């Protein structure tokens, strides 16, 4: 059986200037990175802002399982199918992180005949955006420790430093470290730690900034720590914001690539949705909306994470108003939510499917709370039976929602033609009445409770006294209008990854809150989730290698 990499390599890609012309981007606005990828000039993107905006379609999914759901693949297949129908469409995706590529997930450019390309390049290094984010993050850390070393004129309390270093790799050994050992010349000894680059505030800022001036302004607002009297100190206080912006200048320009069928795709930014806000960049989304009739974008992991943050953080911050939502599910994954073992998923099991369906139904209901019309993409496998597909469609029909079987992995855009037709019908009807879940003036603790109650169906939130006090301090410092970015497991509506399906009556345990003042939100870290993942027992990296001709093998 051909792998994703085999399929990608068998496809002759078009020159990137041809793809750009198809999207309405002149060659003069491109900065090519080889023959098949390019950055689009920020000046050109800014000039397009005056044009009427197209319609924004969000692709999200059920709570992910080891069976796989195919959210990125569906986003690409839908974009290809809409273009084939004559609806001028742009696809907007996040860039893959090296951590998951070498960990469990492998590549993140779609699959089968619904891929963005060049696959190897996008998955590994691409245009260097993540390295720029890592460098900017760690420049601030270096300037902070240098300030402590040379006398600490600002009075920063080493015990209250909140800024952490970053690396784009799953490395559990770096979660907690001690710096400055070896004597006075090596700096001031203190505890520190690393986050994965995609979870850093710098990545969030890159994705939420609407231009270079906003980028530098947001970087300057980053809070790095406090003085002994608990006065906040910022990157601007350390005079770090200008140099950080210089490192990120080129990275802010969106990246243009293509699908295997030649649809234009902007792949830019890459925050995780379980520990960050999980959406591609505002700059890319806005550029797509100015060039196309429809932009199809995805939000990471399940709708309870990426889609909620897309609506409550990204759309609110950028003034975006999505017009439709596609929720991706598979029969196999729903059977896992219903208790079926992975080894048994190829067998028909209507009882397990019926038990797992509440997960899908809840995600659909939740997205409607944002005023979005919803259609379900039922990503098909050859093992799915007629009875199983009919059961899912019947359950969704009771909610007044279509569940449309899709075969885009095998058939490309043609396999998502019915889905594209349904999306076009929704957009033509214009029934979306988008609204975020909570008002900005709501107290931070109540925002958390609202998300927990309305999206996770929790009975309450556990806020230890120090966490509640910290939220109050954020409000007293003028950050009460911030959004809330919940960091929790992606595998469950609850904070317990083992509670599959649609659990109710649980409590959301918040163990820590962090203020991302530059990004404009507060991160609430719940349960056992880590902002630096670890590698599995058998990392995907073990299968990646170069063949005799120097080509990369083992990416999937």
C-alpha cells in the first residue's frame, strides 16, 4: 500500500508562482523558498485588507483517539472540492511541530490524496518560522539572565521569574532545570524550565498579531517576572522587544504552498490546541479572506479545545466571524469512545458505536452555542459498514444536522464533493449568527466556569486558593478582559484522558494559571497536562532515515 509520502512524491507539483497567480498573488509579492513554497509579502497582505472579505469555514473534530479522525485531511479535501465546484477557496493551516513529527503523530500535512506539499519540507524546518520563534523566546530568556548577572537594576526577584525557555522538541528532561551552576561567572543560579516552542507565548503572539507594529507591541507586553514587591516587569522593561521583533520579522509573513490538486494553501503558525490556542495566524487567515470567496481553516484537536479557542480567542481578538463549522468524525473513533478496543475496530459493532455517539453529538451541540451552522464530515474507512454509517446519520438527523460520508483520503477532492455541496448550501443560506461564549468583562474565574459548564459539561471548577488569588491579581493589574486558554488533555471533555465518550458531572481541576499579557489571554493549566510533552516508548523518529539517494523516508 502506498504511503502518504509515496503519494506526495508521485504528484508533479506546479511552480509556486503559478499557484500564487491562481490565488491572486503577483510574483512580485513572493519571496520564494525553492520551487514550491514561498512567503507572501506583508506589504501585499496589508494592501489586500481593504477588499471585501470572503466567508470563513472552521473545520474541527471529535475528541481525538488512537483510531484517527483526519481533521487536516478533511480540511484539505474540502478545499480541493470547493475549488473543483468553482468556489474560489483558500486553505489555511498550521505548520507542523518537530516534536510530534518525531514523537507519536508523524507528519501533519494531511494524508493520502488530500495533502499539502512539499510534504517533507513542510514537516521538517519549512521556512524556518519555528526556529525564529524559538530564537526570539530564548533571546528574551538570555537577556533576562544577563540582566540578573550584571546587577539587576530593575530589581527582578529571581524567585518570581515566570519566563521559560523553549525548544521545538518533545524533551521531558527539560521540564524543570537549574541554571547558572559553576560559580559567579556562569550567572545567577535559579530554577527554570522549557516549554515546547508551539506552547510559548511568542508563538501565540506571532499567530495573533495583525502586523509588524502590533507584533512588536505585543512582544513588549510579555511579563517576564516580578520584583520583590510584586511589580510586574516586561520584555519592554528589559529592552528586548525590538530585537525579538527583528528575529520574527520574516517569520510573520505567511507561507504559500499547494495541495496535491493545486489548490493554494497558506500554512503559517503552529500553536498546539491542548496547551495553547491551536489556530493558524491571523495574518494568513485575513490574507486568505481577502483573496478568496471561502477560506477553510482548522483548529487543533477536538472542538472543546481548538474550536472553543478559535471562537473565544482568535475570532474575538481579530474581529473574525466564521460562517460555518465542519465537525470531523470516524466510525472507528466513535466505537473507541464507546469502549471498543483498537484491535476490534474493523468489526461491525453497533453497540459500541451507539455508546460513542454522544461524543460527536456533544461537539455538534457545543459549536451551535457559538451561533454556527454545523455539518459533520464522516471520514470513511473501508471497514465501515452500511449499518454503522446509517446509525451515525440517523443520530445526526435527529439534531437537524447532516452527516456526510467522505473518501478524500483515497479520492482527493472528488471524495469530498458532497461535503463541499453541503458547505456551499450553508454559506448561501447565511444562517450563522456568530457570538463568543462569554463577554470580555466577565471575571476570569467565571470565564473558566462558563467554559467548564457549557463546553466540558462539568459541574464545577476546582480553584485552589493560590490560583484564585492569582486570578484576582491579574484582574487588579488590568487584565480582567483577557480571554481564557484552557490547557488540558485532548482525549476527553474532562481533565482525565481515560474518560472517553461524553462524561458529565466531573470537576475541572486547575492547578496553575499563567498570564500571557502579550497574547491577550490567561492560560489555565488543568489536570496532569504538560507544556513540554515527552516522547513515547517507540518514537516515530526511529523509523525516519535517509535512503541511498539522500531522500527522507519514514515520514507519514
